[in-house]
């Protein structure tokens, strides 16, 4: 089997504040536009970008500085919440295993 072209959809690009561990994560939304098929030879791999480059990209897509700042704040809050849940789960596992009490006995 051989492929020489691919069907392409252009999805809306959104700021990901729920599932990202980085500042201004990039995600795709549900809306899309069907584009013309593209030759596989013309596709280039996108490079990872730093936060400054991602912010610049979002601005070119029409996001305002206020929207970017709000997304950063939500992303930071989400990251802290994930860390807290992870800590609680680790403590819960230790308590279940009895390791929590063992660590206090050492003192």
C-alpha cells in the first residue's frame, strides 16, 4: 500500500487551559474546514515553540493580550490543582499501604 496524498482539515485553534502543563498550551477545537488534498512531499513537521513564540502565534490568530493573560492564569491554577490532586493520591496510597504510620515511627 502506498500513500501519495492526504485529505486535510483545517481545525480551529484554541488555547488549552485544561490539559496542558505548559503556559498557553495549544489545542484544536471541534470546528473544521475541508481543504484540498495535499501531496505528502509538501508536508513539513512543525517545530516545538517556546512560550514567547506560542504567544506570538496566538496573537496572529486574533487572540488579545487579555485573553492570553486569562488563559495563563487558568493554566497556572489548573497545574496547581493537578499537583495537589497528585499529592493527595500519593498520601492516600501510602496510608492504604501503612507506610504513612511507618514514616512517623522513625521520628
